[in-house]
C-alpha cells in the first residue's frame, strides 16, 4: 500500500501523529518556552502549552475514528478548556477555525493543508486582534501560511511544501527578537521588549516541526 507521501496526501493518521508529536515537543520544551516568556510575559507559556497538549494527547484514542475536521475542532476545544492565559483562546481559535473548513475529510491535499492553516490564522488573528510585525504568534504563522500558498501555486510536493513552511516559520520566529511588542503583557515593557524572542512564535514553530515529523518520511 503506498504511503501518504507517495499519494501526495496527508492522512487522518498523519494528523493524529501530528498532534501526538506536538504534545511531545511542547513537553520537551516546556522549560525553554517558559524561559523565553519570563522576561516579557507571565513566565507560564511553556507550562500552559504543555498542559494544553497533554489534554489533547489524552484524547487521541477518541480521535481515531473521527474525520480531520472534527479532530481539529476537538483539539481546539481541549486547548480552550485547559490552557490559561492568552494561549488557550488563541491556539484554540486556530484549531477550531481550521477544523470548520475541513468537515468530513479523512485526508488532505496540499490545497487542504493551506486552507487549514489559512483559516486557522484568520481565526487566531480575529481572536487576538494581532497583525504581522507585532511580536506575536502571527509573526511565525503568517509567513508559513504564505509559503504554503506559494507552494500550492507552484504545485510543490507536500513534503517540500512543509519543509519550506517550517523554514518560513523559523525565520518569522527569529525576526521577533528585534521587534517592539505591541500586543499582550510584553507591550507594557515598551523598548525593553526588544531583544527577546517571542515565546508564542516559538511554540508555533514547534507545531510546524511536528507536522514535518509526522508527514515526511
């Protein structure tokens, strides 16, 4: 039987694996994310992301017979119900909006993957009232979404498209270090927020890295 990559689609199992690996990366990097958050936030981003995705990982068995849209919506609900601070509503809105666009799907084309991230980005931006360049999650997520959009236009393979999206997310994350924070608690620091990498942009990179690990063979 051909692999998901050979068929140039992402399977429902790949999506479950993506969430499992995301939970692992959030747990593995809990201390690192909290250290990033300490100078400019509430020093709880790593703790919150680990808690939220631990709750998601506890539901993976329940997800086994669900379509991808339902899986993503339930992921969003799990994050909203278990994560404190801004992260729960923001990431929860991302997964909820992403899931709404993929009802009944059991596999994803590259176009579907772009739709997932584009709609998720839109949901997150509406919830957080954030834009590119404000030192937030958006600064890693939006460049990756734009990369996926270009890959769709160029008819890139899924694995190459994901690799390019990971790189775009990484560059976006790194760019936050020199930004002045304009949203959230970090914005209260003014010029002192410059010189610190945004923890939300960093956890977003981990989500893309988990996607790569779950799909690319």
